[in-house]
C-alpha cells in the first residue's frame, strides 16, 4: 500500500513543490490550505499524473479555534500519516508599535500553535508505530532577532528550537524531525509580508532561491533524517557567521535588511 503524506500550506511556494515531490514518490496526499479551488486543481493534477489518491481540506489554520478537533478528524479518516510537512505560515513586516495586533495573533496561531497541534497528535501516533517523518518549515530568520519583523523571527526561532528538541526526544524511536530553514525564496511570502522592496529580497549578497530548489533540498534532508536543512551556500555561510558576530551587530544588520 502507498504511504500517506500530509502537507499544510500546500497550494503555493514550497508547500506546492512538496506535493509534487511526494506524489512523484508514490505518496497519497492529504492537503490543507485556504484556497479550495487551487486544492482541487492540485488534487486533479496529482491523481492524473502520479496515480495517487488526494484528499483536500480547505481550512485557514491562522484563524481556527478548533485546530485540535480538526486534526483529530483527519486522524479518524486516515489511520496512518507517514510524513507530516508543517509548511503553512506567513510573515508581517513593519514597526511593532504600528503593526496590526490581530494579524500578529493569527500569525502566531498559524506559525506556532497550529504547527504544535499537528505535530503533537501525529508524532504521538508515529512514535507508537515506530516510524514516521516530520518536516517543520522554519527559516534562516530562526537564528537571529529580526527588527521590523520581530514576531515573525520569534515564531521561526520557536519552530527551530522545538524541532531540534523533539528530534532528540524521538531519537532511536524510528521517527525523525527535520527543520527546513530557507532564506529568501521566490514565493508569495514577500508580497504578503510587504517585503518585496526590502534589501532582503533584492537578491544581492544572499541570492533569492526558487521554491522547487528549496523543497528538493528539504525533501532530501527529510528522507535522510537530517535535523536541520539550510538550502543555499550563502545561507549556510550566513548562519555560520552568526556564531562569530556580536549579537547587537547582527540585530543592526538584520534591521537594515528588513527595513
């Protein structure tokens, strides 16, 4: 029997690329995103091209108050989820004293709370079975503070720390946890976060990668059970350099990139 993969944020960017990679490897898909029309299009394409089954759930995980019940519903409908990809997330840029609180609460709900709920329930099931793979999409933002995106950077720092801690807890259980930490990527993220004109997304010192490349590197790392995957040489160098640069200076440099 084919294995099953669940992907949140499956209709665009890195999440969409994961749907293609997993379907190509014969995984049946459980896809969650806000856009029902795009979900249906992806389902039809995946079923036709890869001969896999696809179940879609149009759901906005940033505003839901019943995330745990929703995940339990999925668990009842699918006895086994072999791969969990927590990809859904968004960012907000701007001065903290001026940004919209409700949107920031929704971002925390999506980037952190929903991710934890999905991971909690499926990791428990995977550990009981003795096999399973989890990939949480963090960011290179997880490695330093982010002025003008302070809450977003903090959510990704949580995802990275949480993923590493859980990976160690589950060591030798047959379950692996991978944190994918991309840098600037050509997705809808920059538009939604209003970062298109920022230095970060101008493709200077740090190239803006395409989502297919990022997803492939993440998928390879997931398959190998790597704990952290940082796509792109300059992103790897940048993260390494953070260990040797005074944290105050790192924060000032990040401020310039995000402004």
